[in-house]
């Protein structure tokens, strides 16, 4: 579930937790979180953290002595701070600080990733270099969004989630931004007008701002965790009333993920009828004819 807002919240928390403190010991368990990297290198990550940056969903930590760490939260990973000796479920790696606190990387499903590298090589990692524009650190206007996504032949939502085009947008916030902009997720990027791109860029920023307001804090709770409350406007609300017009929200499978939208607020009427497809025309009050289903999973 972690997308750009959740990863940025993690970055801010880590920056606050590490500021003025030293890591006296780093330890980790032998799990696939460290795939492709030497686990022993993680134990060398001691001393002060001198820089804590983010690109898209990737965290980039620089420590004194020229050491660096790239971290990706995966689907369920998060950083939490606890007092020494306090157990943390699913803790896969730990930074012990001199003040008696421990910063844990907790990851129940083991989809997270950590790669210790030389600090000077952090921004040269292939996964980082392949990322597109980061809306938060590099800005995102309508023309910039059109330049990044406009030439894609994929459905609009799928194209927005392409990390090589826009870094950090995932399933949840792409759906939320399209709902705010009144754009159907199956629209083709080539059908959008300059005003559409402008509204969509603003909607992406608005969706992020909403996430920061609702989720920022030391202990973030992801949507699928016990005790969480769904405050999103359209995501995860299939069959429930639209927050704007009360029309039932619909869901369908798109690019291997469940997409949520309001058929009234996000019409597909501006797109030519897909005569080659059997059944009702997409956008005429129904989801596109692609494996329509209730949401079975909430992957990023």
C-alpha cells in the first residue's frame, strides 16, 4: 500500500528520529528484504545519518563514512521507533540508537527491499535512475504531466502508475486523483485536453495533500491493517455511494489491479465507442468490458 505520501511520511519520521543521534548498532534478519545485497554490509551502517532523501517510493539514506542505504517499503513495510527491548512484530532490520531507542523496519509480507551501497552510488542505482518525475520534489504541472504521460497508449490510470513516467503514484492515489479530476480511468491519454491535464495535475497534488493530512504521524496505519479507517473518496468503496453524487461506485480489473470509479462523475463519453467490443459501451454507466469484478485485492 505505501505510495509517495506514505513513503514521504516515513522519510520525515526517520529524519526526525535520527537527527542529533547516532546509530550504535545495525542488525538484520536473513530474509528476502535483502535480496541482491550482502546482508553483512547492513551491519556497517553506524554513526550519524547525514542525508535522508526520497525519489518516488524509494528512500535514500546517507551515513557518515560514505555508507548509504536504499530502502523500498514494498506492500506492507514501515519504519517504527520503539524503546530498547520492546518487541515489534515482523521486525526485519533494526537501527539501535545511543538514546535507548530502536528504529525497526517491520514488513509482514516481506515485499520490502533494502540495499546497502556506497553513498555516492545511491542516485546511480538502476531502480532509482529509471524513475520518472517526482511530483513532490520536482513539481508537476499540467504541461509537465502531459509531457510525461501524454504519449502513452495505455489506459490513463495504468499510464499514471508507470513509475518511469510519474514516480510515486500507485493504485490508491491514482484512483483518488482521477476521481477528483472527473476523469475515467480507462480514458486514453491522447484524448485529454490541456485543461484536463491541468486539472489532473492539481488533483494529484490534492490527493497527496489529503493523504498527508489524514495519515501523517509516527505510527502510520495502512488501509488493510486492523483498526484502519478508509477515508479515501473512491478507492475501496465499490457498491457504496459516491461521495459527490451518491451513484454506486463501481470497480473493475485494470492492469492487474482493482480500479474504483464513479460512472457518473467520471464518464467515458468523450472516448469513441469501442464497436469491436461486445456488450454495453464503456462509460455508459458501466465499467469497461475487462473482467468486471468486485475488488479482490488492494495492491499498489
